[in-house]
């Protein structure tokens, strides 16, 4: 089955073809317009997607030599609803016009399953760390659609912390690549930033909402505050040392949760995905982690891309799933729901 995948959840307009032989094409248009605002502006993102989605899809089809795919998959959430609707609407229209099946893809599930595109690919069950600007969670993946959340952030996502620290340091947006480059020139032990732990919690709020925190959950808000206090203090370290020390703290927290999850589950196959998975320190240190079989995707497949959407849709389509063309966008959507 040859599947066209379309991704427009945030600030990348992407389209790809994935079939039995793997990735036939993977086209990505990154939106540079948000740089001057220091973050993604939803309305601008939606307009840029509307301008580029047709171009991206045509390029993906042409590069793969495909006139009509066997099915279409498009991101339906989570993400910026206006942006998601652009790709979702285009995907539904193409499926209707071609008369082929359609699959609405969960963006996070696509990141989670993206390592299955690589060779070698992890066998089920495996642990998958999805870490980006909007999400940070560690999953136990038993099969396609069968996931358990082992850990998640209770406040800032790791990528969000990167962006905020980069803004404090005047490094611009996006912050992840800028801090990663600067950290390569610094000493990761120069500043002793905290490695936050989260207390397990289970209680009912005043509004009757069940509040739960697991022992593996993460928090990056306090780390971000510690960096701000240091940067604004009387004797801050050099920018490279601050960047390297901050990055070391983030990676320490992520690797700590991975190691504890491996001990808890007995599963030592670990994959990573999401924008922060492109971070050089995380990639290197995960690969060196004792007792862990690491699956680290190419950097091009860490950021939002159409190949992961096509792959996720294809796996579900091969299991007999189909979605009606009336399916709508979802701003919040847990993998496996």
C-alpha cells in the first residue's frame, strides 16, 4: 500500500510518500516567518500552510513518481487547530477526488512510531520518548495503537524550555538549535542547574478534577527559572557555559526517566522522536547509555515531517482502519485514543 501523508500541525508544511519499500519522498517547507516574533503565530502559520500545502503534495508525488496513491493520511491533531485544518481539509479532498481510503493521524503517535521507518527498526514492545516544543512524554509501545504513558511533563515541555532560555539569552527562535550549537563551545559542569524531580500525587481538585502525577513525571519550569536567575545575577557564566550547563540538565532529566523506565518495565529498546530528538547531546548520550538498545532517527525525521504521518496512517490502514471524510481536527488527542 502506497500512502500520501500530509502534516500541517504547527510550522512545517510537509508531504511524503511511504510504501512497502519505505520512504519514496519527504518534502518539508519550514516557516521562517515566525523568527521575528520569537515563536509560532497561529494565524500566520495557517496562512503559510494554505500557500504551501498544494506545492508540497505535488512535489512529494512527483519525486516519488506516484500519480495516485492507494490512500491518504493527514494530521488531525493535536496541534494548532487552524493549521491542522489546512492539511486535514486538503487530505480529505484528495481522498474524495481519488476515491481512496482516508486516515486521520494522531501527530504524537506518528512521532512515536517514526523509528519504525528506520533500519534496523525497534521491535515491539519498546519505549519511545517523544520530546518537542509542545510535548514531552515517555511511552511504552506494545503494538500499533497500544500505548501506556510512563512519564510526562507537568509544566513546560523540554523544547519549550529551550525556546524560553534562548529568548533570555538573546539567541532568537527556534531556541533548540541555537543552544545546541552554543553548548558545543561551553563547559556542561560550569553551572550547577537543578535536575527537578516530581512528587507522586493523586488527589481531587476543588472542581472535581482528578490530579495525578507519577514518579517518573518531569518538570522543566523550575530549571527555566534557575537559568533566568543566573543570567540576571551579578556574575553570570559565559553564554556557552550557560547553554552547555542548561542542556546537560535537560538531558540528565530525560535520561534519568528512560533508565528508570527500563528498570520498571524490563524493556531496553528505546526510541526517540520530536524536535528535541535532533539535539546532539541527547542523541550521543542515549547511544552511550549502558544496557539500552537505542534507536535514534535521522535528524530530518525528528522535526515534523510527512513521512511519519504516512507511515502511521499506513500501519493503521493495513490493520483495517478507515476514517470518514467528516472527521474533524482535534487540539488535544492522546496516542491510542
